[in-house]
């Protein structure tokens, strides 16, 4: 009676279309659907659908849903995957921040800024190099620059918005394109006791009335991917205060110069690069003084 998944690989556009098709066929029935980037450079992405009971799956219907994609089948052991994930997630320390699950509350020290995030539907538990890099950079920027407000663009689990709120005790707008992520983020914000400081909105890019109410921002944080970051550069600059700062991540080392160029055109200057594994986190500023 174990679990089973069916999956197929394609370029991003075709994989995204397949993901939407699988979600329409199986999402309402409670079968999780996933879209995974396998190789960014080669443009290989994977669309998958998971079923709890392999014996009860109508495989002919599944293959019909995949259409011409010719899915592969993978039988999975009958495991409580969420329990396994939580057991493997150790607390992550980035400066004063300690990101942890409920099962590791005893690891929080008196001077830690605790951020409790459970592995769930939204990206961002602090374990990825991009998230940890952003946390380190947020602490540095907040202590030196004391921003009056912030934007967490593509918030995911809201870990970065929570970090800013706990450290700065200033308002932060957290947005995401995915309404499920926003719902998860709202619960995380409540659980971490910073609802007073964090506003949430579902938005594609900067398309939300929430930006008009909150901008300009002294600090913009965006941990997404290099391509969208470059596309969003003009809007980030437009919503930034005259003396504002920007923290960008989700960027591979080889993509760093291209991202910096896109923002330099908008009048933003490089101040610092933080390297974690193959990922970089960038700090940029409106003010040329101190830039490199």
C-alpha cells in the first residue's frame, strides 16, 4: 500500500503547463503536485504528482493526465515524510537569529532572536544558503542603517520578514505570488508574535495596492531567483527610498555580475557580497558613498 509518484521532465514552460494540468486533475482530490527545477542552465524542470495509496491509483488515468509527457513511476516507502523532514532539520544560526522548529525550542539561548518555522508548504526554513545569507545581511544592515520600514518580496514562509520585525521592531510588508504561501506566512507571523509589525499581501511583482500604502521602503529584501530579480530591478528602484538599501539572494555565483549590472543601471551601487556555498547574497545601496 506504499506511496507512489509519477513524474516527467521538460523545459520550464512545458513543465509549468504540465504542473497546472496535473493540479487541475488531481489537486482537489488531495494528491500533492510539485514543480522542481532540476538543472537551471539546461532548462530542465520536473512536474510530479504523489498518491498516498499506490494500490488505489488508476494508472491509466494518471498517464492520460500527463498526455504526451510519458511519465515515469516511482514507488515510495510508506513513510511520514513530514516527520522525517522535521527530524532532519537542525536549528540554523545566522548571527543572533536562530531558525528552528517546535521540536528544537530547547536549543534557543537567552540572547537569541528565535524564529520558529515548521517545514511546510511554503519555501524557507532557514536551511538554504540563500535564506541564511539574507538573515546575516539583514542583521548587518539593520544595525548600521536602522531602516524605518522594509519589504520582503517573495516572502515564502515569511522567515525574513519575521527576522526584520524581531530585530528592527519596524513595519515590514511581506508579499508572495502564491496565496498558499501567504496563508502559511500569516500563521508563521502570528506564531512568532510579530503580527503588529508584519503586513501580508498576495501579489505578482509589485501589482498590489499594498505597495502604494507602504512605499517607499528603506529596505527591500528579495530572495527569489536571478532572472526575476533582474526583471524587477526598475520596480525595486522605483519603490526604494532616496537613501534605501536592497538585499538580494537566490543568486548563483556565476549570476552575480549580471544581477549587479541590472541594478547598477537603476542607480543602485554594490556594497557587499556574502558567499554561502554556490549562492551569493548581495547588499546594494542608493547612496554611492561606501559602495564598491
